[in-house]
C-alpha cells in the first residue's frame, strides 16, 4: 500500500513521463445536428502536468493531472516553439489539436508498470515552452497577411529533414517600411550550423522577394531575445491566422 504522504513526484512521475496504456480520450462532437460524446481510445501518452504540481499532489489524491496522446508520425523531428506539432521522440509527436485527458492522481499512481522513461531534460524544457506558447499565437495583422503567407509557403517548400534537424523554428518579424517587410529569425540548436542555416534563409528570401525580406539571421535560443519571441509570428502556414476580426472590432471602438 502506498504511503499517504508520498507525492506523485516522490513516486518518480515527471512532466514528460511517457505511459503505454489503453485509456479513453473522449470528445464532444456533432452527429445529425445533435451534440454527442465521441468515444475513442489511445495507447500512448505523455504527462504534461508541471513538476511543482506533481510534487504537491499525493498518490492517493482525487485531484487531476493532464495527459496528452502521443501519435506516430514517421520521420517527424521538429521541436517547434509555436508549431502545431511537437516531437517527443523521432517519429512520435504531440498535436495541438488533439484531445487530452484529466486523470485522477490516484489513477495515475496505478500505472507505474506502464510508465516509460521521461523524455530527455533538454527536450522536456522545449516541451514546457511549446505547451505555454500554444496559447500565445498572435494573429497576423491584415496588411501583412500576403507577405506572411508567402514566407511560410517558401519555408514549407524549402524545408527538408536535414533542415528540421538544425532549425527549431522560423520566426517572422513583420514591419511596415514603405510597405510590408519581414525580418526572419531561424532558431537553431547549435551555433556551428549558423552559416548553413543562413544560406538556407537566403534561399527562402529569394523565393519570396528579396526586397520584402530584409534581415535573415540564425540565432541560438540563448541569442534570441524575449522581445523578439513575443513580437514575432511563426513561419508556418498552419499557424497563420489573420487579425481581420480584430481590425473590424477596432473600427467600432472609441
């Protein structure tokens, strides 16, 4: 019997622990015009509740922890910052659009035999960033939408598996300078790859329109500023939303 005072953290659970267990992951959908519960099951999960919460939650508690399903996607390796997917291992991904489940702590505690080793420390840190920034994806102002989409399309067409292993994310700094212009920042894992990645950014810029893409830099996570991170947009077509509704709202606000 488990000690009443033992926490999930004491029991070895960590944000990033992987679990191989068949668990239900229901969601609410529409069927014939009626709101219905869609019942699914999934067999691979990752614990995303923060360590500080795991450290304050008893293994016998009825409070909840959060699990997200892991999906197989061969060759996917990206550890994006605001991407729609995140590779917890090569070919194993989380999807921002997936269902997720809330599991009682005492139920999680029974899954020890199904627990796999946590993902590596650096990948866990990247996961924390990805989880947080999924709710911080600013919409592109309307006037920048064509340029932003052109950049994202160029990145998509020129990106390959080799670049994915070097580049964590491509960010766009959009400005108005006699018309819309973009500065591009590729966040890289290793400074040794800067020259290769900046040459790749030159090809991206040329595909768009070199006159509309000015600065192109490859920066490590230690070199990119918080200001740049907060004021840029991901060069990812699936992540670009246009702020047309906000523009309309602004016109009606005093």
